[in-house]
């Protein structure tokens, strides 16, 4: 098999070499090209023929490859980079209803109650009322089914943590979500109950108890609405220079993949199963039904298997090895036992799928590393590229273990934007970035929130909670391009500006390597090229 792959790739390179002698379809010249390629970090120009890059070099060298039909763009010293690859984001289309609006992401309970009362007064009875909330409301134990019933007895209400961990519903909301007072806890999640006899659901539920209710809402989203949201997401992405996204969705996986194909997006999307659980087990049916690997240049690919092993520091759900500083005798919780994590590892091997695990705490990260070490020789794991999503707890003694196992950490720099709250929770030792690179741990970057990659690059280069963990902007761009491609086994095809790579490149509105940090988020793409095709053009280049 390996010989066949070598022969096939050699043929591709020979073909590319032959085509490089032909006139290019598109050349970009007079630029500052950051290639993410250590063999040639900088260049002035590049040439594209078909869907791949056929030459990288000086403006003089590349100009010679232009023919009478070549489109030639002088970028006038602007920065060119590989297309950005958002390694971790979510697509969660909402069911029809009213969405509460607030001045901040952390409204108080009083503000929330006023907004609910006003919405209930205007919306027809039976209309869903949705609220995206911060920890202030989600952690307030007085915000429960009974409190929401008083405010909106004739409307189903669902308040959801904007960071994804914690739901609160009223009685009508529970009914619409097919949740009864006898509802058993699913594996990996739990429902809170009243102290009455018999106990009732109090409307607050956590972790995998959120999965099936979320899926109950998805049939209410028409295909047309979901496709429109996907196209809107893609349009925003190309304006920001994002050419690839790796997405999780609460939609049933077959439907999600079908909608991606139907949407015919210009960006490349890797869809990753985000499977639910039952009361007895994790549901592997979607993973078992994954399609065969797609062609290297396919716009939609489906692979992997993801499990959420703990919560987040917001609700003190991240599983720690030491107690939380602001809640003694509490170390968070693991969603699954160590034995269950060991089964995840075994299944990833048997099903030949990359394993992705959400680990916010150091205890959850330790459990994963131990499961990998127990399964077999450490040397067998680097080729499988097990991913730890977030990886805030891959610190200290866990760093060399992760490096030896070839674990890839997908970090989300916007999570560094809560330095005061997170330091109250777990001090100054978590959320590594520079120490990961120093230890030789592969790092990819994803947004897991606001899509803007330049906002995340700014946070990665500042890390306000731990300035010593800041990385250079060059390292951040490398992680956002090549690192993210490596995290999805696509580094042969994308992530660098190099001969043979897919022509996924962007011309930026400003030099992201020199502008002051506050200016970084204002960066946009002037030209976004995917597979040799211009998919976004701000009409500023001639």
C-alpha cells in the first residue's frame, strides 16, 4: 500500500513539474509571501495552474511563467499567506423561535428575566424563547424550571451557556424536548432534580444530557434554512481568508454531510461526528457509517470520532488534579470513567478513525494519555495523531508524555480572553501554548467562537493570563495553516505555499506580522483563492 502511495504521489509531482513549464493560470507578484514552509519561509510571488501551486519564487522568476492568458495580479507588497484552516468550530442552526438579545455575553438574572418577560408578552404562545447565557446565569441555582415557568408559562424556554456546557429549560420546554420527570441520566451527562417526593427535573441539565435534546430541535430546522446558514458561514470565512473548516454539529451526521454537499460551499469542510450517548453506552452508529475517504481535492470530507471528557472552567466542570482555587474540595468531574476512555481508544484503532477528545482540565488530559500508554507501545501512536481539543491541561509532566505519543493539541486562543475568571478558578499554570511548541507537541489553532482568525492570532501572541506562553505571530500563522492541516492528515495537500500544494492562498489587507496588536482583528482578505479559483475578491488588486 505504501509503495502504491509513493508511486501515485510521484506521478502527481511529475505532472505538476510538467505543468510548471506551461503558462500559469494565475500569478501573484510583488508580495510578501509567508509560506509556512521551513524549506523556504519567504518569497515574493507564486504561480498557480489548475488547482495547485506550480511555482514559488521571486517576482522575476514567476513573471516568466505568465502567458498571454495568465491573470497577473500585482499585490503591491501586501502579505500573502496560506489559507487559514479553522481546526475547531461548530455549526449549530437554531430551531425557529425568539432569540433574546443582551448588551453583553454575561447578562445578569434580572436582565434575563426582563428580556424573557418582554419576549413572552410579544411572541405567540408556544413560540420557543432561546437565550445564550454566560456563567452568571447558568451557575445561578435559583434559575431553574420553576423560575422560568413564572416568567413564561405559555412558551417553551431554553437557556444555553454560550460556551456550550449547561442548559436550563422550563416545563413546556422540557415537554417539547421529550424530557419527563422520570428521565434517566445518559452516559456522560446528568439532569438535576428537585428535593421533592417524588423528585422532578428542576430544568437544569449538563454535558451529554444536552445532546439528545439538541437533536430533538434539529428537525424543526428546514434544509433550506440550514443551507442558508452554511452559505452565510462560508461567505464570512472567505472574507476573513479562511479556506478550510473542521466542523462539529448537533445535526444527525448523515444529514449534516448531505447539507454540506447540497450547499456547494467554496471552502473545504471536514465534518466530524459529534455523537450522542444513551443511558447505557456511547452511540457509535454514525462513526460506523462514515463514508470511504474522499479524493484529496474534495470540498467535503467526513472522518474522525469526538468525545467530550469534561466540562470547562466557566462552570468548574473541567476535571482537575487539584481542587479549584475558588471551590475547595471540588476538582470538577470526568464525563466518563477511565475504563470508558480506554474503550474509546480501542474503538478508534478498530474503526481506523482519528480520536478527538475535549479535555479542558489536566485530569482529563492525564486520563487520555494514560489510556494511550496502556493500549500499546508509545511509538504506535504518533501516526494516529490523537487530538486533544482545547488542551488547557496539557501541562508540566504531561507535556513530554503527549510529545512521545504524538498527540496533537488544538488550542483556541480566544479562550485566553478570560484571564481574571480563569485565574480565580485554576491559577496560573494552565492554558499552555508556547510550552507545547517547546516540548515538540504539534499545535493547531481553531476559533471555537468568533470566526476571525486574526483575533485568535492576536490572543495567541499576547496570552494575557500567562504572557510567558505567548508565541510569535509567525508561529500562530503556522499553527493556523500547516498545523491545522496536519491535525486532519492533510498536510500533503494544504497548509503551505509550496509546489504541489492545493492553491488555497489569501492576500491580506495589512501586514499581520507588523501591525500593532489592537489592529490585528481588523484584518480582512483582499483576495481568497481556493483550489486555484478566486472565491472572494475585494476588487482592490489590479
